[in-house]
C-alpha cells in the first residue's frame, strides 16, 4: 500500500457553530479517541498532529454502517497503544471539515501527520486491513520525525487532556487556522526574535514555513520540473521540501547536500539555510539529521 501526497487542509471556511450531532460511535471502542467538531478541530486534531499521529474518521448518522465502522477503526487505534489518536467527525454536523477533506462519502479515514493530511481509505474495509494501513501511517510519521504518544485514557475512557496551549502562540495559531500562513509566519518570526533560543518557537516556525511552501504544490509536476531543469535551484528546493513533507527525509537531505557541493556564493548559502531549517522540522534528535549534518560539514569544508 502506498499513500498519495497530502494536500492542504483549508479551514478558513469554518463559520458558525454546527447543530448538535446525533449519537456518535460508541465510546467502548476507541479509548484513544475524541469527538472533533469545527470549533475544536484546530487544537484537538491539527495542532495535536504536530505531537503525534491523528486518525480522522468521518461518519454520518444517515449511514449507520459508517458509525459502526468507526468503532472498528477505534479498536485498531487502541491496538497502537497511544501511537495515534482517533478523531471522530460527524460529517453532517461538521460540513466544513468534510469539504476540506474532499469527502465523497462515508466512512472516510484520513491520517494527520504534522498538520498534513494523508489519505488512507474511503469505505469500510476489513479490520486487519485497517490495522495494516495504520501501521504504515505510523511508520510514515516516524520517518517524518513524528513519534510522540497520546496520553492514556483515564478510567472513564476519556483521553487525558493536553496541557493548555501556550498563549504566546495564540495569534499565530489563529492565523494558521484561517489559512493566513503569511501572518502566522510573521508572528512566529516575531517570537523567534524575542526568544532566539526557544526550540519550540523554532520548530513551529520551520513547520509553518514548510507547509506554506508546499501547500499548493503538485508533487509530480514538481519532480518533473526538477528533473528537466537540474540547474533550477527553486525547483530543486521545492522537491526537497516535498520529500520532507512526504516522509522521504533521506532523499531530501541527500539532494540538498549534493547541491551544496556544486553551488557557490549566495546559492550555496541559500541551500545550506534551507537544509538547516529542514533539520529543525525533522528534529535534532533524529539520526538522519545527525548523518546529514556530517555530510553537510564535509560538503562545506
């Protein structure tokens, strides 16, 4: 099984509070699970996916079989023992989420990794196949530097609440939720200037900048352009960005290190800076970053 490159989730169309949803999937299946609405999607799903894998499962009260299937997905997510969180979405009560995910029907299951949607499958499949898809999703996440875990559910079956969001990030988060990545980047740049040694600020800034550079890109077209124009630095940098977004971290780093060896002057500095920024996205503790740092040092000196 392979995953197609994710597209951008645009939540700018979210408007007034939706009507109260019908009874959803049972809480018995899916202990590592939350019910997601248009109001809490930003924090419960999108921001949470910066820390750990989120599995979005869309269902509809008009399709009882979709509700039952979400319980199947919940059992599979439970089997991951905290490596993912199931985010259940009533598509009828939350049409903006369904529209953003380009849902053509329910059930629909989509992964979220560092804010990027990873299409998994539409329609009910066997539980064993669900587990295979989720195992591959977790593997892709780990390859992309995402290995956090969800807090264990309490005795009542509720997932432990995440710590309160840092108020410093409120303006940037609001802008990002509205699709205004320019403002979000500016806010994180301001915070970085105020707190130059803050690793979380640096990680958030690098992640939003990567999202902004790749949100409208077509992977196949970008690869074709890079292959046809090997001297086009913009084309090469875009493919490296897309590779990191898609979990092909080693490919991205190898491409950029090779470019550093060939380039001179301002171009070389630009490539080096992009590589250092992608190191932040992937994570300083990732062994692939350590390997790439050594390769970069060799290329520079």
